[in-house]
């Protein structure tokens, strides 16, 4: 879960996004020449083209892409030998692929986040009664989380247009669903009163229309990285401001330690979000700042589900206590 202060850091990343898209490596004459020669010598179907191993063909590696990957590392090694800096190619660092995966650690940590949501789902189903009215919203949150990180892992395995779009659309859906269920808990829109049920229906329709408009703009009008990032920042800022307010109010009224867990998550995410600003070439050719950001979100996800369980159990206990008092 992103929190308001960490989202401010993300906003800075959004403002700098356009500069990240351009890559010096793409314009290097030695890189272009290397790709051209490699493609001419190894990719001619009429001149014994170089064989591509099965596991890479299964991930849709083509001969020209093999040349591109190989030349990235040839140029990088030459630049390092000459005392020059490592540069990006096509907006990415020259990662060392593993089993055909372009960004192995980002894949691994994305799957780690997916498992954190999966374990959180099991915890919700085990610890919260099925008749608790907010449980369906929390369970759906877990499913959105798992889908988000599955598509993230697919995108980091192979960066294609379609995998990029699926990653962005899944992430957008996850963020928007977070904004959807947050006011339901904070303002208890799940309670079956005519006014709240009417507002809940309107809120549900509004969020569905927002997502449809978001996807339609990106898919049918313009694929805009800055807009996509800014939209997620704004939506995330709204929901996390509401959760921060709820957490402060809960702690003020109850003085229970678990009520401050969202605040701890804020501080942690602020720290790991700085990695998105302090980008650096990948360690061992595979571990970069973005993958470490994915690693840093696993712990907060686990804590978040613990918070949801504690809050639900506390709400149920207060409900039972109120009924006993009235009786």
C-alpha cells in the first residue's frame, strides 16, 4: 500500500519520467553498428542463421533481439574497460538475463509480492468470519493485488507492448480498487441504510467509469506515461490520505499499538521509494533500484493484511460489546 508521503516522492519520479525514456546507448554509433553487423551475419534465413535455444524461443526471443541483447553487453564491457559509465538501452539498464528473463530480480520480487497477497488472502479467510460485511471487499483487494503482481512479473520476464499494457492496466485497476474500498471502510458504506446503500451504488458506478475512461484514453487516444503515473499518484494519494486519517482516529480513540501500523508503513515506503530516484546500474548485472523497490513492498503488504485482520476483529468485538450493553 502506498502512503501519502511516499506518493509525493513518486510524483517527483513522474515529473522526471520523460527524461528516463531517452537512452544514450540507443544513439551510440558502436551499438548501432554492432546490431547491424550481427543481424547481417547471424539472422539471414538463407545463410544458416544462428540457432536460438528452446527456452529463449519459448519467451519469443528473435534473432534481431538476440543481437540487440548481445551488443548491449559488448558495448557495456568496452565502456567499462575504457573507464566510462554504464548507459541504458531502450530505457533500461543492460541486465544479464536468466533463463531468458530480462529482469530476473524484478520477476522474483514481483512474485514475492504476489505471494504476500496470496498469504494475506488466506489470513483474511481464516481470521475474519464469512458474515463480516467488509470481508468481501478485503478478499477482492487481495485478488486485485495478486493480479497486479502476476502481470508485473510477466512484464519483467519479457518487455513487449502487450505485457507493458497489461502491467499498467492491472496496476491501475489495483490502485483504483484501493480507492474504491477505502471509503467503504472509513465511512462504513457497507451498512445497510438507504442513504449509504445509495451512495455505495453511485460510488461503484463512478469508479467503474473512471477505470473505463482511463483505459480508453491510454488505449484509444494516447499511450501517455506521464499521465498514467500522475493518475495513479492522485488516486493513491486520495485513498492513502483517508487511511492515514482513519489510522490516526483509531489510535486516538483506542490507543492500540496496531492502529499505528499504517504510519510505520508510510516511513518504510518513503525510504524504499527513494530508490526510484536514486537509480543506479544493476549490481551483478541484475539487481537494480527498481527491483529493490519491489522487494521493499513485500513487508508492508504483510503488515497491511495484519492490520486489516486486527481492525476487523476489533470492529467485531465492539459490535458484540454494543449488543451486550443494549441487551
